[in-house]
């Protein structure tokens, strides 16, 4: 299988390394709007074909493409893949807004291609364990859940153009987990603000959210990138019988079972790093997540080969984006947003 990579930044490296471990897969092309970046990336990774434009890369002949561009450029990459009938795996968040995401899903489904979206935290054993317990009835029906995200991003991080806010860029992963376990959301009320950073960053560094699910379950999300040092993220769910299961991400990138009160099963093995007082550099966070990126990328390749849906489809990734967009609308209007 010949795979092309669109966007030659930090995350593209993880994609290339993961693709290289899969038998029969070759990374044959890269494209980036900044040609010097594409050439340097291709030289570093030994990739034979370099393009300044996604259309040319797709026309050049690849079977699949991974979209590793900033959020705002995801739609163009996926629509181009659909036009060329090339399978596509897109980084999170699916898009900047729900309207873009809908166009991407319609185009991919119309073209009959596989359309996957990266949410690699679903592949943490601690997260998959909760889904498995729900599937075999050891846990559920769920009635409540929550996310507490106390992260740190500094002014240098926000100085890069195109960074999303804490909900859109970081906590969308944990909102994805929450709705993977609790099902579809039906009502969202929230407020977001820029409180510790200069407002010119243009995105939220603090947010509080109430989500009501179609099942009647209720969850809350408290999120910020204002904590020094960052204290990680907890995401948890609880059922009508009082059974509770949770995952803590600490340090960033490492997810472990922190709560597990399913009767008859052993208590969680807690893992943490006592004495840690500093944030990991972002590259180290990415290194810790890379094995799970690799599992998801391997799943996508297998889905293309086997003619099945990938574990996380574009449609699946739509739901977390819909919740984040609803928080933004609720924050603007002061009203609860009903989801369709
Ligand atoms: N899954 C995860 O845990 C995770 C972690 C970090 C970032 N991401 C996501 O990965 C994506 C990329 O993030 P990054 O940190 O690698 O970004 P980056 O800024 O390091 O790299 C992006 C690259 O895309 C190129 N680019 C921009 N617009 C383009 C276009 N229209 N066509 C082609 N190339 C274009 C840029 O020149 C740059 O080389 C983002 O959507 C981000 O949210 C995911």
C-alpha cells in the first residue's frame, strides 16, 4: 500500500514512523504548503516524492493519505482525497467546525473511501477496558461522568498560529472518550473564556461544561491550560449500581486506570510519577502517545485492506466536535444547545 502524508510537522513524524512498521506499507510521498519543509522532511525520512500541493500528490498515485495539517486545513485534505478516491486518515479535531466536518463525511461516503480519524487515547488499555466492560455488561447503564483537565500551555505555545483552545485541541480527546462510553449527547451548556493569557491568543484557556446524554446521563467537563505545572486529566464514568471507572492521564500522554470499583475484579494498579514538578516538553508527550497512534494507524491500514470501517471513523469523530462547538455557541448566547 502506497501512503502519502499531508503536512510535515511534529505529528507527521509519528505517522511516518508508525506506517513504516507495517508490512507492505510504503510512505511514497509527502506534501506541504511550505516546500522547504516538505523537502527537508522527505530527505530526513527517505521519502521519494515531494509535492507542494495535495492535488498533485494524490494524482501522482497513492492508495491512502494521512492528513497532518493544522485543523483549518483538514477539510481541504479530506475533500481532495475523496475527489481522487484515496482512503484518508485525518488528525483530530476533525475540522474547525461542524459544517466543515459534515462536508468531509458526505464527500468521503459519496466517494466510497475509508475515512478514519485519529483519537489514539481510545487505544490506551485503560480506556479500552471501560468500553469492554460496558460491552459485556460488567459496567452500566451509565448515569454520570466527568472530565477534569488541569493542563499547562505557555505563551510560546499560543504564539504559533492556528492553535485551538483547551477544548478544541486538548480536551476534545477526553470528550471523545466520554461520549464513546456514554453515547450520544443531547444537550450542552457551557462557558469558555481566556482568563490567564492575553486575550489576543484568540482561544479559550478555561472552560466549564454540562453535558446531558440521550440516555439521561449527566457529565461535567472542567478544562484549563492555566495550571503550573500541569496536573494531568481525569476522565471517569459511573453507573446506576454505583460502579465507577476512571482513567487518569499523568504525565500527559500516559493513561492509566485510577478508579475501578467493578465487584469481583481487582482494584486498579495505580501508576504515577511522584515527585514530578515540571511539565513534559510537548515532544515527550507525543513520544508517550506514539505507541497508541501506531496501533490506530495499523487499524486503519487493516480496515482499508479488509474492506471494513476503521475503529474510529470520521462520523465517530464528528460527535466530540459537535459537543465542543455547542459549548462555544452556549457560551456566546448564554443558552443550552440542543444537539440534532
Ligand atoms: N493526536 C494527537 O495526540 C495530536 C497531537 C498534536 C497534534 N495533533 C494534530 O495534528 C495536526 C498537526 O499538528 P502538528 O503539531 O504536527 O502541526 P505543525 O504545525 O507541527 O505541522 C503542520 C504542517 O502542516 C503544514 N501545512 C499547513 N497548511 C497546509 C496545507 N493546507 N497543506 C499542506 N500542508 C500544510 C505546515 O506547513 C506544517 O509543516 C493538528 O490537527 C493537530 O491538532 C494531534
